[in-house]
C-alpha cells in the first residue's frame, strides 16, 4: 500500500458514494413532507383539545393523519420510472448496471471522452537498451560504428518477431514487437535484413513457457533466437557476452 498503485487503491476504497440529483430531491421531499405532516398533526391535536375532544381520540386521529401523509408509494414509483429508463437504454444497445445511473445520465450536460489515438496512440517506442551493464539511449548510439554484439542483440530482436513489415516500412503487429522492429530501422537496419535468414520453425510465446523461439536458416547451418521473460531466459543461459 506504500506504492503509488497502493495509494490509488486506498483512494478508491475511501471514496464515498455520492447521491444522484433524483436521490437528493427525494430525500429533500421526504424531509419536507415529514415535517409538514408532523406540524399538521400537532395543530389538529391541539385544535381537538381546544374543542374538548378526548385527547386519546385526538392522538389516534393525529397519528392516523401522519401515517396517511407519508407517501409510501413514492419509492415504488421512482423505481418503476428508473426501470422504464433502463428498458429504453437497452433498446439503444446500452446496458445500465445500476438504476440511479439512468437518472445521472439524464442529468448530464457535458460528456468528456477519449479514444485510443487522441491522448494515446497504442504505440510503444524503444528509448534505451541495456547493454554492457549500462543503459544506453537510442539517440546516443553511433550509427556508423555499432559494436558487433549490439548488432547481434538488435538482429535477435528483429528476427524473433512476428511483426509484418510492408514495403513502405509500415509495421503491423503487437506494439511491443513493432517497437523492436522500429528500433532496428532507427539504428540503420533495413527491411531486407529480415530476409537474409529465413525462418524455418517457430515456438510461439505462451503463458507457461514465457518464451518465444524462432529457428533461422543460415549459410553455415541454423541459428536459434529466443526472447521472453528474463528469469526464464537466465535459466537457459550458460554464458553472456560483454564487449
């Protein structure tokens, strides 16, 4: 709960339910009717005593008037009205989970909405590469002198990838994988690189293995490229390369 996500969860739990305008008006109406009924009952009781009526009879009369003044059907009527609103929303292909939400929507004057592509583009971009035990910014890499080990890392990211690349370099696929291909293009790798070593076999990523593996045919044999969750990759590693 000390993390930022935990603080957000705490704020959600502490949020108080706010009443809709209809609920507020019904509460106000109920209080007004209640006070008016009590006042009228007191007046009738006192008038009856002034006319020498039996105080027990007048008390029972006052209580009867108080009970009669309470609008018992108000809650049922308001629920029926909201239910009719839900039915109308269903006809408009909108499902409302809570009845008061119908009335809240009817009281709305301004709706602020967002879709993917306005505030977000559903696009990921590689900004840094962890290489030689340090983080390297993409813009700081010398395109004319990229170390061989770093070139291999970029090739693996591009080959072990299911992104579809069009002739105009338009990328189609998972945002994470398209980000890796786009990184390769940014660092000077052309789409033709992907055709150098054709893929002959693939083990797709799954939730159990947590790895994706592709097998490519090279002039001198075959090469296996794998990417995935770090802890699963480390289990299969016996050596690592430092430039």
